[in-house]
């Protein structure tokens, strides 16, 4: 299998930790040059910052071959929490907007900035981080699920628009992954995650990184507009 990513210029957002860091490591191990966009240096919620970061990569490397839109945050709350016949709490505007800004607008800003240079260079690959909750929804995640569903719509729309320019666009939908944040959760919650996963284990960040690597490679050169679930077989109701 010829991955053919050696020498590629790869941008990974949110690449400083977790799945992002594993993705950086996977691409570098195959000989790619990886540029990490992460806080505090690159804030994907600022269009101006993203555009400037893009220009800096182009000035230094001449092109961007792969964009991995991995940056994301979680701010969980129920839409309406009802207790004792009254409203106990609501998802407030700031909680909703923070997740929309990073997980949805950030993906939009990064793709919008990078695509013109990919077109001029004759092609490229855009990979977007969705989630199984974007497919099925999840309790307490109105904001997060909406962004991850939106990313799927981005992916399918951009696949239609950009295929003619030899730009492939795909998404990855992780299940329960053993990042440091997840592993810090109470054991009862971890056991529940494992119990809902048919393979009866959590995924590792490298599992998602390897999916990104494959989708970016020539081995997946005819995969376009797809949403690849990397979730241990997790399905609604299991």
C-alpha cells in the first residue's frame, strides 16, 4: 500500500494534544511536514488569524497539501433542565456559541482560507472531525452534536463543490476515544462507554490518527464525501 504522504505539507488544527497530537505523530512518521495550529498562537475562531497563519505556511512551504480540521471543544449542558416542576437551568448563549465558534465556524474559516491555495496547486485533501454524536445526537450535547452534524454537511457540500479541483473532502466520526480528558472521567462513566461499544473497549487516539492518515493518502484516492466512523462498532441503542 502506497500512502505517498512523504514530503506533503500538512496542517493539523488542535494538534497539541489528544487526537490532534497523535495525528501529527502519524503524519510525521510517514515523512510529512506538519504544521500545528493550536492555541494560543492560532485561534481558529478568528478569520483574520487563520488567514494570516495560512499565508505564513504558503510563504514558507509554497503549498498546503492536507488540512486536518481537528480542533474542537466540549461545553455540555441540557437544553432545559427541569426539576421540581420548574426550570433548574438552561444551556446559555455563551455555552452554545463557544462550541459553535470552534467546532463549526473554525472548520469553515480554515477551509475557506486554505482552499484557494489548494486549487492553485492542483489539488489537496481536507479532513474534518465529526463524531458519532453528529450522526445520532447525545444527551446534554445540543451544541456539540449540532456542530458535528454540521461538519458532515460541510463535508458533503464541499465534496460536491471541490472535487472538480482534485480536492478530496472526507470526515471521520470517532466513537469513545481514550484521550487524557476521557480517561480522567469517573470509572463508572468509562465502564458505560465500554459497555456501549461492541468491541468492548475504548479507541486510542492513534486509531483516529491512522484513519486521517489513510484518508489523506493515495490509498484512499477515490474516497470522497465520505464519513468514516471509527467507533468500535458503536451504534444507536447498543
